[in-house]
C-alpha cells in the first residue's frame, strides 16, 4: 500500500549522502540538518504545505488563523528538534477567490506568530492557481550536534507527551470551544523543547502532527524498538480515539532516560509519562498490552482508501 | 494596481531585521542570505512554486520534465547570486490524477538534475489537493560576503545577458523544436555565474525568470538607476517581443565595470553586452532611446487584468 512513508523511504534510498557532506541528516526526520563550514551551530530546515480544503477551509477559517497555522506547523518541526527558529520563506499560491484583503489577513496572522517567536520572514514566491496553498519553510538553529532526533531512543527509556491529546481532532469535528481553538491555534512547543534538550537531555523527540498511534510508530521504527503505553492524557471532551489517532495536536512526543524526574509542568505545559520503550519488533506499539494500529492521518493512505 | 512587487514591498515594510541579525539579506532579491555564526560561508535560500495549469500542463509535460523544471527554477535563483547549491526540500501536493508512476517520474527528473548539480534532496512534505503543485526550496552557499545581488549596479556599467532570449516563450507557443526544449529544460547557469562572480567580479546579477523588460526594471529599481539597452540577442525563431517580454529563459542578467573585457563565450554560453546603466529615474529602461514598458510576466497583475 502506498503511504507517505513508502514514498519517503523510496526517495531516501535514491539519495546518496557523500561522506563528510555538510548535510548531517537528510530525509526522514522532522527537519533536515545542515552543518555550515566552521559554524558553531547546526541548521534545521523544514517545510510544510498548507492547502485549502485539506488543512483549512475558506468558510471556517479566518485568514489570520490560516496564516498563523501555516507557520505554526513548520515551527513545530523546529521545536521537535529543540531548535530556535531564525527565518521563514513562504511560497504562496493564490486562488481565484483570494482577495488582496484575505492575503493581507493571512500574512497578518503569519507575521504575528513570526514576531512572537523571533522568526524573520526572509522571502518566498508568489503564484496563483485554482486553489489556495502556501508552503512555509523555516530555518532554525541548534548548537552543533545537539538536535533531538526521533531515531535515537533506546530500549528501557520513559516515553512522555506534552499537554493533552485529541483536542485538535475534537475541534475539527465540533468547530467550537477550546477544542476548536486548539485546532486553529496550536502552540509550537519551542521553549519547552529547548528546555528538554538543554536541561533534561531528552534522548529522542518528535512532534505529534499525524496522531499519536502513527507518530509513535514512526519513532519506534526509526529507533528500532517497540513501545508499551497506557492511555494518553485526553483533551477535555476528547475521546480516547481522538487522543490516540487524531492529528494536528502539535504536542511533543519524547523519551528520557528511565526514572528521570521531570516536573509535572514545564514552561507552562503539562508533561505526562505514557509508557516506556522496550527491545522488541521495530515499530510495534502496545496499548495496555494490546497492539495499537497506526490509524493516524496519512495523506496517501487515505487517497488510496478513497479510490 | 496589485502586482507581485507591491505585495512583496508591503511585506518587506512589515519585517524589521534587527541590527546584527544573522539574516544578512531579506525579502526582495533572488535568494535570502543567512550568515551562520562563525561560518566561512553565507547561505542562500530560495523557494519556487511549480503549479499545474500555471507552470506546466499534464497533457504536454512528461513527469520527468516537470520534475526537472521544478528544481531548475530554484537552482537558477542560486545561480543568480553565484552560489553553489547544497540541498533541496520538496513540498509536493498530489492531485487526484497523479498516479504513483507519475510521482516517480517527477522525482526521477528532479533527482537527475539534483545529482548533476550536487544538490542533495534532504526532505520535504507530502500532501494532496485538487491540483498538483510542488514547492522546491534550495539552500546554496557562497564564500562569506561574495553573493551577487541585483541592487548593487552603479551608473556607467555594462549590462550583459547570457545566451539568447525568447526561446522559452516561443516554445510555449509552438510546443516543438529547440524552443520547446528550452522551455521545458532550461539550464540553470550555475557554473557561468560562479565564474562571473569569482573571476570577473560582476557588480550585480539576477536571473531572467519573468522577462527582460520586467526583470531589468526590477534590477534598475533596486539599484536606483536607469538602463539604456539595444535589442537583446533573440533565440532562433523568436520575435523581439518574445526576447523582451517572454518569461522563463533562466538566463543571467548582470553588470560589470565599464569596458571590462569578457570572452564571447564563457562556460559554453554566449555573453552579449546589451547596454549600460546610467544615472536617471530609478527603474527607467530605454530601448534604442524609447521607454520600454515592463510587460513581462506578473502573476498578480495578470490576475487583476483577467477580472
């Protein structure tokens, strides 16, 4: 079956990174890592497409909210590695319905979040087409060699999530209340992630963009281990299914050495231990002893399912 | 009137780059320039959207050709600054009609050009929507402080173009022959541009993506001067209008100090002096003594015109 992962794996197999390349990490994690000659920092690069009808709807999303979220998604990838965002580029494709006012609003929302997070809008591209989309590239920075990866968890470590899960999926269903707010205004966990990297030496990390069941499986596959979890913390009103499989929470999923004492709340965000990594079949996730299917969101799996 | 430039200018006015920022150059040139802490190099960042029905058509473009050109456009921006491409990210939005085979072909074309130019595919994003688009981000590198800009021409310098112009526009009209090949397989002038930067110290440069009349006006505006030109070299079969206003030739437009001896052909590409910069109203272009209207391609101007 085609999936995002199968496409990504195929591409990864076709790219040979030469020994000594400045590309320290290529396809497969939240960001690529580039190590400039002589620099004290590693640079993180990530890009996320924000597409009308897929990631937002014109009739339910204000332009400011759309612009906010288009950037927030990429910032969340920078957070996943414990990075500090530096600049962004936007490639915007206007639709016939997008007025100048709508585009102004889109950039207003984007620039407010950019300013709040120290991300400078540095350029981009403009085009038009039959539907609106905007690709947002963010470049971030971490001290050389310190980026948190999803592939470096070891068996016998504790698995944590930040915040509570399922709020975005619930909000998408109901279109109201705090859950809707969580859906349209997710907060990239930049400060929290930096603290986990610097102070608590998290052993692996990624952001939850496609649902815990799928994202945790990706981490387990890339770290070559299995994971045993109990039910994750649920957003008020969200079902267990929302919390396990719902996408776009943009919380952090991370591991730390066994028994490390973490505060209940860090940088204003609740931390919950949901399980532990174990030696076992790579990618196997068990919830309360039962295998958990990766039912999170996959653009390409759902495309096939729709055929 | 709304134009790409008016949107860009508005955004530029809203971004304050703090003194001492690692962002050495923001919105407005072919690439943004980022200067990593302690690095011997400046990094160039550019992103270009490649949209179905705007930049290519499913019924006329093979997937390999589409993939080639999606990357070539961004590489041309790196060439414009005299840079060396290092890596690329692709954000791909699949349409209902794009089969796995088509996507394979798209990446085949893209990866062939990537390999030929030393550009490593380092990651990206996958989505789907009602039409195909792919945004390609390229990161390139130049020795610190040496990037060629479009804003640094001075009055009294010679203005050159590489190759001949109008081929891409002619090819788009006729769909055949060498002009069609020029349209679908433009060659980013990477080696030529590096040589012009290193050996001939070009005083300003940009790539010709939207047509000479519009791009030269942009260079003249940004360098705060006027330019006098004669007819540029025409691609075989192309009209003067094709050569003046046709987009997507991806040749280099550059300036050098007055009277500098340049070879007729450099790195296998013909060089032609088309005029000179003069002190005068910023952005005024005169062709054989007559003002030349900027009739090149502007996605947003044509959007308004179509209303």
